[in-house]
């Protein structure tokens, strides 16, 4: 398995340096084609009628066109020397709608973390928590702090769900290149630890049959909170997880602290729904 085609989304209002670096790293690792993509709807959020409205829309359209052209130039400069094949796509559409439709052309979508939380102008900004639910492709989320792709330690955040099972299958090309993989299930309350141990051992055995070495681990959310927190903060270069919920990504709880992989993590995340 491999990633033959990557799609990297460029934000028109925030820096894209981190995601472009990671897209280049992945392109080199997998000898992959890279599609750059950007979109925004130039319709102002508040608009009047008649000629005033048309003037506002035209002004916004010119501004969006300029930003898309700048994004394309940055994409070509950053990726041109790192991929055997590059392509650019753009449109005057809502970013989530456009990227979701165009994702048919790619194996993996690379985008950035959403540090703005719910405060997103969806005419101009992509919301990864919505995109992962509808794209039919996994997302690779890149926080702005990330300097390069590091796969020394990968954490598979296991829950015995369809989404988690989908995530580990989709992530196999990356996991084949990882050095140290932990399959971690966090049990809460009076849930059976023995049952959880059986589940993560099954996952580790499945990985082994795919030539991936992984170590099963079960911890309790309350009694072993410090250990869970340490794994989360210092022992994971990449988190692989299922994306849950109908409209938003459900949050994982590590050590009593709610970490939203999309809005707060300083590590790359691989999410699949």
C-alpha cells in the first residue's frame, strides 16, 4: 500500500508553511503526485441589494482571486522540486464543499489544524472537523509548529469502533515507515481492562500480519492519568485515530484533560472516518 496522490489544502488567510513542508516530505517518501487546492466563496457575509451588492461581490472576487494566485505560487515554489508531478486546483466555492468533491482524486488530504475553534468563516476557511466526515478520504492534520515529518513514535488511539478500524487500514503506508508504534486503549470507569487488553492485542497481531510491529497498551483514564498525559505530550510524533460524531470530531480524554486533535494538538494527526 502507498499514497500515490496527495492533496494539500492551502488556507488563503493563514500561513501554509508547515503543511507545505509536510506535503513535500510525504511526496518524497512515497514518490507521490501532489495536488494543491484552494477555494473561497467571494460572497460577503453581510451584503446589501442591487448595485451595492454587486460591487461588494466583485471587490471580494478580485481579492479572493489574488489570494488564490498567491497560494498557487507558494505551492509551486514549495513542492515543485519535491514531487514528480504537481497540479493546482481552485474555485470560487466554499472550501469544505470544494475539497470534499475534489478529494476523489487523492489518497490523503493534508491540511492544517483549526486553532480558531468554532469561529470559522466557512465561506473562506476550511473546517477539518466537518471535512473528515464527508470527504471519504483520511486527513493528515499539520499544526503550525511542526517543522518536519517525524515518525519515530506513533500513537494509535484505539477505540473498538468502525472509525478506528478504518483509520488503521488507511494509515498503513505511514505505519510501515514508523519506528515505534503503540496501540493504546484508555478504559474509563468500571470498563473491563482485560477486555481492552484483548482488543489491543488483536490490533497488534493484525499489524504484525501486515509487517508492522506495534505494541499493545491499556491504561485507565483516572488511575494512570500521568502516564497517559506523558505519552500524549512526549511520546507521540503522530496520532492515528478515528473521527467520531456526526458534525464534529469527538474529543479524546487523556489524563482528565480534553485534547481536541483538530484545535489544540501540537503534533500531526491522521484521522479517518
